[in-house]
């Protein structure tokens, strides 16, 4: 009979430390995380870059259209003579905000529905899962295109400031994606909640008189955190890509507010005369989506206890 030998690090390390070590072993995920961190820092430093360069990102100069890269304009200028580097940075802010906000909102909705369905079961589980199946069955992109084309100003329950403000399109995209992007999280959370509610410690808490709310908050939610984190991270890249598609079709973020999607849209007619106007935003979208996917894969391996046995 062979002895099982554990290193001193495994005996003293906490679960959080072990997960962090497993994540660090996933080199592509670590590199993706660093790339995303750099993108976030650089994009949200756009006002500082603008002040340092001494250039107004929204200043139109028709006499300086399609200028080549220079000390004043490191990536040149666009079709209206605006600094293209600053447009990309401000566009990155919008695309990242849409991705993060919509992913977090979808995770909250999906977690609520999944926990209620998995913990209570019965008719509530059946009703919520049929609702989930109905949302999954919808043709997502055509449906989002229809909703994105709705004029918010004609809806009586939408505040006028939201419907006519400069950020109205941003709010609309976040709300629309959130309302139809929660299904994956809901299914994952429901499956985990169904398993956790049968555990001995949950039964013991019930026997001691703990209420449903306490059991859900103390015993169920902490055990479903891992799939929520993984699913949310993976969905961010998909949402950024979806926002880019809607903006490319003219139904997403509208000018003058820049996003990588509408910058790419404006460049489609200029791709032969100024190909870099299409290459840079397309490359940034590609890098961001791929990085989020790799980061999600790394988190999945790190947070899954069974990943130890696979190594």
C-alpha cells in the first residue's frame, strides 16, 4: 500500500491560496489577465493622455484628414481629422463599460433565478426553467436588433433624461443584453443549488431552525460563486463582441460617443484608402474577446476542485 505524500505547501495553504496557485500555472490565462489590465488602465487613462498630448479628441480638422502617424498624432487622424489614438481609447472605455456592466447585471439576474429555482424546486423551478428555455429559444441577434431600434422617447415609462441623454444608447444596450444574457448563469446556479441543498450542513441548518433566506445567503450562494465568476468572465467577451456587431449595424452606440464597434462601422467605406482605421479597432476587439475567453478558461481550471486530479 503506497503512502500519499503531500508537500508542506499543500498542508498549510488555504483553499484561496491553492486556487491562486492553480491559476498562476495557467500561463495563457495570466498573460490574458495582464493584457486586459493594461487595456483597462490605458483606456481609462484617456483624459490624462489627452491632456499630456495637448489634443482635443473631439476637435474636427477637415484640413488634416487621414494624416499619417506623427509626434502629435501617434496613430494619425480619422476621416474628420480627429486624433485616432484618443478615439480608440475613449471607444475602449465605452466597449469595456458595456461588457462589464451587462455581464454583472446578467449575473445578478441569473443568480437570482437559478437560486430560487434550485433551492425551492417544485412548480417554481418548472416555471423559471420554462422561462429560461423560452429566452434561449429566441433568435438572439434579430431580436436584439429589433429592440435596439426602438425609440426610447416614445415609451411612457422611460425617463426623458435616459431617452434623450448622450448615454441613452449605452443604457439601452446594457439593459437589452442583460435581459437576455442571464440564461447560462441561471442554469449553472440552479444545478449547483440543487446539489448543495441536499448536503448535510444545509439539512443541519434547517433542523436548527435557520430560515430560507439565511440558508440561501450563508450556505447556497458561497458554494455557487465559482460557476458565477467563470460564466460572467466568459460572457464579457461575448457581450463586447455583440455590442460591436450592433454598433457595426448602426443600432448600438451612436456617434459622437465612440465605441470600437461604431469606429469600425465608420471605417468600412474607407478601408481601401485608410485601412488602419478598420484594422486597429478590429484588432482591439479581437484581442479583448480572446483575452476574456482565455481568462475564463484559467479561472474555470483554478476554481474547479477536479482540476487537481487532471494534472
